[in-house]
C-alpha cells in the first residue's frame, strides 16, 4: 500500500510576482498588466530540464514572456533553444495605456516585446551575447493568395473533389495582384510542406529578383515570384544554371506565353532541375 505524502511543494512563485513582470515591461516601455516575470518562466525551464536545442511552445503568449525567458537563458548558457509563440489578435481595451501607446492587439505587444527584449539582453551583456540569435519571424493566419485555392467552406464534397482535380491542369492567373513576393513565397513553402524556419535569402540573377531557399544540404530552391515583369528565356535559363534543386516560377510571370514556359520546362528537364509553377 502506498501512503500519500504530506510534503508540500516549495513555493517558487514567491519572488516571481506579477509586479516584477510589470516592472520588467516598464523597462521596455510596454504597458501591460499582470505579466509573468521572465525569471519565473526561466526558472521553470531550468527545473524541468529544458535542453539546449529544444523548442518551447507557448499557445497563450500574452506579452511573450516565454520568448523573453528563452532568449535570456540562451544568453546565460550559450544555448540554442527556440520558441514558438501563439497569440490571437485580441484587441486591447480602447481606454488602456497599451492602446494609447499604439498597441491595438495583444499580438502587437507580443511582437514588440520580443524585439525589445532581444535588444536589451544583448545590450546588457555584450561580451556574453555577441553570437546570440534574437531574430524571429512573425506570421498571421490569412486567406490564400492564389485564386485557384479559394473555395467556400460549405462546398459540396463532389464539387471540392472536382475542383482539386481541375487544379492539376489549371493555368489561370493565380496570384493576388496586391500580394508581396514574401507573402507568396511563404504560402508556397507551406503548400510544399517545408518548414517556415528554412533559410531564405534574396538575390539578383540575370536582372531578376529571386528568393533562394535552403531547406537541407541537398535541397536548394529558387523562386521567381514577380508577376509584373515578364522574364526573357535567357534570364530564365540563368535561373536554371544557378543550379538549384528546384525552381519555382509564378504562373502569372509568363504573361500567357506558353512557348516561353515550354522552353523553360525543356531546359530545366535537360539540366535535371525540377520546375514548378505557382
């Protein structure tokens, strides 16, 4: 028979009160009430033995205290932990100090806190944190930017099935005219099943602005997503010659020139490069 223990857990909340969290945000000039101190979250990570390369997920980010704590812990032990913060764009009260300071949503506070906390950690410990990575990417849910993917949520199953089949041969203009190339690239990466943490750089090849995506040692991808400038065949061949594993060209970039698209496809095939249009 196992007897219940009468021992009480240590009160580790003491010394990590909300006033400390509010003072911490005050140093960053961010008005937000009832924030947990980053020291508390850092302590919880330490006692739960969060490892050096772990990813810490917070589904209720609030003012992004968890992100602050992760960066601070990395600064102290030269760690490489990463974080994922999730926060609904909950409106701040209209008469609140946060709204007066320009923070319309809690998510706005989250992003700004990560930015300022990272800068402060580096400034406070310049010798320790020279190589500390405090960068982050911020995403939000949005409708698709490609016309062919837009269907209503109440579409009948048989019509949805036919729509998906039609996509295999569709060549209609696809991209939202107001979409940025960065936004288009992110949606394409998601549809390809690639991580949003892949390395992305921008460069110019033969006069064309392109995105280079490195998703692995043997997987290099180039994307040309400018629908306003129709490239020449010579320019497109230069993209293939840049030796990516895969090449993505926005369907709208061909401006309806099927011959140009066909010639590019044949050249890419001859070089062993996978060509996709979006």
